[in-house]
C-alpha cells in the first residue's frame, strides 16, 4: 500500500441517509423523497473534506454487514484510499430528514455495534503498521470500547512520531490529554469540562486552552465557537477567526469539515493563521449544503479568500 502523509481513523463510521418530507404528524405515515446516501463518521468525513481540497489521505475504518459494504462502496466512489477493518456487527446508520414545509431539520443517530477485543486489536494493529505525518482520530466510540481507546491510539502515534489530531469529547478526550496530542478541537462547553469548570466566557477561552497546553495535553487547541467562528491557541499565540455569514441549510459534518480543512492546510505547510482560516472556511461551507453532503471546494475557497483579511 502507498504511504500517506494523512491517515484518518473512524472506529464508529455511519451510513448516512438524508431525505425531505412535508409535514411531521404523529401516528401518520410520513412519505419521504428518494433518499441520498453518504459515507459518514468523523474520520471518513475528514478524508472527504481533504479530497475536496485536492489532497489525499488513507481512511481506516471498521465495516460490518450489508451497511458496511455500502459504506465501502461510497468511500470508493469518492476516490478515497481506504482500509476497512471487518467487524461482526453491522455498520450503524444515521438519518437526517428535512421538513420542506418549515425547513426544520431532524437528525437521528444510532450507537455503533459492539467491538470485540479481537476487533479492537485489529484496528490498533492497522494504525501501528502505518507511519503518517498526521493521524486523525475522530468521532464517537462503539459499544465495547473503553474510554481509553483513543489514548491507546495516542500512544501509538507517539511511537510512530506522527502528529495526532483528535476530535472527540467526554472521557475519551480527557484520557487522550494524559498522553498528549498535537491538536484537539473541543467546543466551548467541552473545553470547560476539560479544565473542570461549569462554563467559560469568551474572554476566558484563551487562558483555559493554555492550561491544557501547559500540562502537555496538546500543542494546539482549536476551540469551535459555533456561529461565532473559532479560535486557535498555542503556548504563545492566539488567533480568532469570525465565521462568515452564509445561508445555513445543514450543520451535519461542519465540525469534520473544519478538521479536514485544518489538517489539509497543515499538510501543505500553511501558517497557523491560514490553518484556522481554512478550518472555518470549510466548516462554514459545509453548512451551505443540505443533509450529509459536506462542502463544495469552490465554496471553501471563496470563503477562505474572504477570511484572509479578517
């Protein structure tokens, strides 16, 4: 297999379905339009984002049952190189439905099937056999995986001398900080939990991120501020980028698109100022499309050009 500078890991991918309907009425059959199918899950979405920027990556993910086979076919259609780790349970599905009458979006997600000890070992061995410059671990964990799973990935990344980018939450993210990562991307609420406080005001974000950096939890902390934009913090720098005002149609995959934009920029040796702007541009561009489509490269480029002077 060819070597890749970027490897993404999705232990709990999803076969995403999206559709439209007219009127949500309890206990009545809701007729939907023909569904759209997309390969989803944190790392897979990151690989898709990188591809749309003209980059390449290897997507490593678990796959099981008929839904897993469809997932693999969809990734292949995106012309993304991948390594699928077979599992016994079916790959989960997620469902997004938009009421055309109100433009309200309804998102339904399912937990992933249980991963056995043997399957977990196969995933970790697959990662250990690769030596990427950047390793992206993104998304939720399946049943059967302990909160220290991504910490195990962090330990492998350290041995490989790979720069680990982690986008997850809760105890799984806390455990990663014990080993350390190159970059993490919490939102404000998640950042507050990481430092043990109930909430953070905007003016407290910089200092909170620096607490994590000082303890060796990460070299770079990117804090998503939702519609306000994002900040990038290192031990000696702080960059705030406002989100451009766009017509939002869906927030599905916006966070993954942001990570994809940043990792692509890092792989192109862009400055950190450009890295965070590419992240915000891609995340904002993703909200311009319906359902689970992520973003169009032309939209991301246009928004980045607008953000360059911000």
